[in-house]
C-alpha cells in the first residue's frame, strides 16, 4: 500500500464516513483509520434532518439508505400528568433541501450502507484495529503513527491533510492542543434501547417527559426499535440503575418484561462543550471531536455531517487546484457559531425537560389560539467566513430542485461553485473562471432569482449561497472579488 495519501481520516463513524465519501467522489486518495475491529452493531445515533439527507444524496446513498429510515413526526413535551406543554411538529412536507424535515434511523444500517458505497472507490483504503499513537504536523505533510491492536505492529503513513472524526476523547484534538469549553449542561442519563416482540400502542413520535422527579425521553425508532432515556438522580447507584429489575420498574407505565427485549443499556454523561481550536496547519477536527451536545434535539450527528460538508470542498480545492490554504481558515469561522446555537438551544430544551418551565428555548416558539404552544425548528446561519456578511442572502440555503426524473440540479455544483445569471446579464469574460448556468436553462431558476431578489447568485458546493448580485452593483468587480476563493 502506498504510504502517502491526500487525506487521512481518523474515525469511521458517520462523520468520518461521510467526509471520506465526499472526498472520494472528487477522486482524492483517502486512508481511513478505525480503532475498532468491526462495525459497532448496537444503536447509537437515531436521528438526522433534511440538510443531512441532502448530503447523503450528494454522496450517492440516499436511495438505498432511505429504505432503512422512517419519517419522524416530531416531538411533544408533556408534564407528569401527560398534559402537552409544548409541541414541536415535523410536518411531512418536502423542505427547501428536497427532503422531509426529520428522519429516524438505526446507525449500524447507515454505516453498512456508507461502507459498502466506499468500496467502489479505488483510492479509498481503510484499516481497522488502528490505534493512533502520534500525529506530527509538518510544513508539507502530516505524519500519523498508529499501532495494530492485534499484531502490535507500528505503522507510519503520511498525507497532505488529516481530519480527526474520532469522537469526544479525540487524540486529534489533543494533538493540536485544543481544549473543550464546557457550556454549562452536564447530566447523567441512562439510555435503554429495546426491540418489541409484541405489538404495542406506543406513541409514534418523540415524547419528552418534563418531570421534576425523573426527566425522561421516549423515541419511536425504526422497525420494532424503541428507546427510553431518563435522568439519574443525584448519588444514584449506576450499577443498580442498569439492572433489569430497575429498568423494568421504570418502564412499567409502557411495557411489561415479556413485551420487549433490552438490546442495549448504558449510562451517558450528557455534555455541552465546544473546542476552542478546530485546525492547526494541516490537521482538523470535526464532529464530536470538535463539539458535544445533549441528544434532546437529535442534532449531534447532524452537526458532524455539516462540519464535513463545509470542510470537504475546501480541502478538494486545495488538493486539486492548489488553492491558497487560507480558505481552510473559514471552516471553524463558519461552523463555530452555527453549532454553538444548536448546543445552546439543546441546553435550554434540556432545562425544560428538567421541569424548569422557561419557554425561552428559541425564538421559534409561538402561542396557538387554543392556548397551547408550538415550536419550529431552528436554522442557524453560517458564521462569518467566505462572502460578505452585508449580503442578507449570504449563508442561506440554495433550494434543491430536479432537472430530470433521475437528476438533481445539485449535481451541477456538488464539488464546484456555480454562478447563476439572469437574462439581463452578459458575462462572457467570466466563463473561464467559473461554471455559469443561465436563467433560461431551467424554469425553476427564474423563481429562485426572484426569491432572492438577485440578478446573479454565486452558489457554494455545500448548497449555501456565497453572494447575490444586482445588475447595478458593479457586478463584474464583485464577482471577480468573490472568485478569488475559487480560481
């Protein structure tokens, strides 16, 4: 095996697997290092959203993977008498990302699909049993030293870049001397995954039990899988909590022991934290290595996928086009405030579940005519980075649409930016600088230009708008300035 790669990734979970898929589609050489011998077979992450499904479509797994998912109907917060305090519906409607707002899944199903898909790339290599010992940052490459956990053999590989998707205890984060900042929420919860063996009339959505005595969560997962999570009381014995006797007593309002099999039982310390540094020269961190949040919004894995969607195309430009590596500084700048808002909202949600009845979870909560309260999903903006923050459209999602039964418009700019121009403009001299798509090419573009009140839209490969332009705003100079990020 060649010992030099374009990118080395540490951690073959959803974040690492998605990053590898995005990079491999651009024909980069990838080495994946995974400490475990085999795919972890038990449930972990159970939720993702429309932005993430759009990324899955980009890497070519959406059609196969969606067969392993169910559409999530939303979340209700109830008090200890079952009264609904707050409703967070997820309507079965297609969003601007061309997908449903919310999905449930079984993580091992996802990992099997994405690993099978990666086998089709000749430049992708993976090594299991790889315990990384050392990461050495050099001017022109990164060197990683790892030990085979079975043979104890020491191996050394090099790459242009290295991305640590290696979880909360990330060795990559430690290697770049980055530290977690605790944002304030730390609480121990038991997580119980079950498989029903009898038909039960259980809720078909997530229920958050806002109970001061025992805050809890119920998740309706795929197939016969169901999950309950509950907070541990202060000084409660963890071993006792994880006994079958204790678990079935807790589950008594919903299930009897003969009605389900306990598949997994574990205690987690739910944390809210964010790393102060996500990059040191050629080394990056993403996903749980860069940030942690409680599971109440189901955004933990989603945040990691957003990280690598942002980072991947920038690495591709640096590798394939020898782009100025300053573009990579925008990774943390753009992602940091976005993920921090998700974490802070999740923390407020956690406080609500802990029966601290403040409805100041987000500014998306509204009163209904019947006296109830509902919440809409938040969509935090990109932090300042590429493009001008003076442009109100900068960082907004570019809507997805299909150009044929089997082809999405996304395919035209999955890895290269594009410039969409209205009929009013003539930009002949720009044709060599960037791919141009004229308004007349697809009827949907007329509506989109009108929606953003623009005569031209510069779209990034990760589906965000970099800049919009009006005819009377020195268009050529503005476009040339922005294209410095891409030529």
